[in-house]
C-alpha cells in the first residue's frame, strides 16, 4: 500500500469523518523555516483544534511524483508535498513573486511576466489540488491562503470537489488601474471567483477587488467578500515580552533605542527608512551619541534579482551612515541579517523606545501589532507607522507617517523620542484595546463562520481556461524561440 493511500485512510478513520474539519491550504507548511506572517499567524490560531494544513514541504525534487508526507503539531495534521524544482521556480519565483507580489504592492516597475512562468503557476496550483483531493472528506471546510493560490479553488472545482472554499489574501489588492496592467488578470479574476468567499485585510483592498470585478466582468456576479484584519494574541505576546531578554540591546541607559524588524523586502521601505534616520541625525546633532537604530532584516526570496539589489543598496546605505556619523564610542545603526524566532523578538520590542514600521505598502504588518503588545503599559514605547500598512486602519494611537517623505518620518521619530510618558500611556492604551478586540482567534473564527454561512458554488462542469492548452501554447513559444536563436 503506498504512503498516500495509508495516509488518507488514517485521516478518514473514526468518527471524525462526521465532523467538519478545517483544511488550510497555503504555499508553505508550518514546518518550513522562514520569517513570515502567514505561517506564524495561522499556526497560533490552529494548533488547538483538529485541522489539516496542506502545502509545500520546502523540498525540491527533480520530479514531483509520489509525495505526501504527514506529521503533526499538537492537534494539527500537516500534509506536506515536495515540488519539482523547475515547476516551483516558475510558480514561486516566476509568477507569484515576479508578477503578483510586485503588482499587488503597486510596483509595476518590478513586474517580470513570462508565459512559461504563468503556465508553471497554474500547473503547480493544479498539481496541489490533485494531491489534496484524496486527503479530503466531504464535510471539510477549505480555507486557502494568499496570492500563490489565486486559481486553487478553480483547479479543485475542475476536479469535481464540492467542499466550501474560502480564500484570504494576506497582501493588499491593487487598485483597478494598476491591476489591469497585470497580464492575464481577467483569467485570474475568473478563477478567483470560483471561491465561495474572498477575504481581505482592509476595506480598501476589498473594494479594489469588487471594483475590478465590476469593471472587467460586468455581466457576471461579484462573489461574496469580507474584511478580516488579521490579529495577534496580545496576552501571550505580552507574557513572552516580559521574559528576560537574550540580549540587552541598549545597556547604556542614556541611549534611546529605535527598533525595526522586517523580512528583507522592497515593500518594507528599508532604504527610505535609513534615509529618514540619516536625516534625523543630520538635522538633530544633539541626538548623536544618544540614539541608536537597530534593524533586524533576514534576507528572503534570495533567488529573485530585486531582492539581491535591495540587499546591496542597504549594505551601502549602512556603510554611509556609519562612515558619516559613527564615533569611537557610539554606533548610530546596527543592521542584523540574523533570523530570530518570535519569542526571542518580543523582549527586544519591549526595550525599544520607538518601534519604527514604515512599509511602502503592506497587507497588515504584524510587527506593528507585536510591538504594541510587547510594551510595558506603565512606560510604553511609541509606534511610528506607515499610513500604507493595513495596520494603520486600526492602530490609531500610532504616529502615522508617509514613508516616502524622509522629513516627515524623521520628525515623527523626534516627536516619539521626546513624547511625555502620559501621552505614551494614553496612546498605548487605545492600541492595546484594539489588539484585544481583534485577535488572531477572532480573525479565524470570523473568517470561518462567514464561510459556513455563504451560499456554496460547488463543482463546475468545465474550467474557464484550460491549463493544458496554455501549456501547449507555452511549449510552442519556447520552440519558436529556440528555432529563432538557431536560424
Ligand atoms: P509578511 O510580509 O511576512 O506577511 P508581517 O506582517 O510583518 O510581514 O509578518 C511578519 C511576521 O514574521 C511577524 O510575526 C514577525 O514577527 C515575523 N518576522 C518579520 N520579520 C522578522 C525578522 N526579521 N525576524 C524574525 N521574525 C520576523 C504577510 C503580509 C503582511 C501580513 C502578514 C499576515 O505581507 O502584510 O500582515 O502576511 O497576514
């Protein structure tokens, strides 16, 4: 008996068959070790209830046959599949992170489209749907995550799967004028509409999607949508933050600490942030020797050229700031590429007088919420937050800034560094209340409750576009290119 069949039997055993089970589908399974909001956020929400999490194991093979590996984390069963190297490269680096990620963050200048990557993206979605199918029960509730899997429900429907399927987009949705520049957006939009419910982080994202549907497919119904800002578990985070730190970041009490924590990504606004910090030091000489920025930013997606360029840009800016302002007994900036787990980060957040979170565009930004949760309510730090992070629509006690304006960000840092305790406490109290009213548990419950309520679409007899046809077209295009090169 092969591994897949026995795995399926085990999953179907016992009276669990009768009960609804939540099935998470995401690009990564939680065992994959990378800094990322999706894995961290969902794992917290799911480990306590029987659920299945299906996704890529992180393993690349020469082919993708014979594959599901099962493991468990508390009550969560993890079903992980390897992917073929070539297909993964097209799907992940090529279309998901070479087209959708930049375009959804309004960086059309960084978008690199190729027909082969698009076909690879569809093919991996189809393959994942095929691998998941034997693991499913009829009463399962599928909850699919993020831009890697826009056509996943459509691929499932094409295989006859009838379960309820909800989707949550962790990143922003582009405004229609930008979205229309994405090649094949109409096909993708049609495919997204195979979900029973589509969830977004903010009302801006939801209405951008609905407006695009109305513009591009005026004759067809707009699917059910909802706004579900992702949250954190503030009480657990606060407890983690109260533990003794691994490192005392600013042992010299005369130095006020500013902390930034990000995945190294061009959407996070790191070069702009470093320039704003340099402006602060330039315009406020009295702060030199008394302030220090610590930036923690482990590199991610290192196969994508834009990320390599970003890293070079940052190391160069770091060198400039150190060269210009450092003194023998004071470093203005510490830049760390090392990755830390969340429990280690929390006591670090608590030490910082300022949490500096200035993405150029961000779905939510959990670092902003973690920073607030970590603070000592009697003597909290101040959050300086980009108004283009989804979190800005909730955290009204932050100093909101335009991350593109170094003067404005520098001024907010100055205000934060000298803010009286009374005002810091009042601002923090408002944001703590928001965190408690919008937890990760509440987020999961609201998403799933709404999914249970929506009218189900069920299986469709045919797919709106044919993957095999697209693959044939792509092979023809490649052959033509080879022929041209040889002629
Ligand atoms: P990300 O772009 O990965 O997530 P973010 O929301 O900031 O960004 O989530 C990061 C998570 O990873 C946090 O829990 C944080 O602690 C951790 N993390 C970030 N940088 C880290 C570092 N340097 N070292 C260790 N851990 C780090 C995507 C979207 C976001 C959205 C989330 C969740 O881009 O907009 O908020 O999903 O929906």
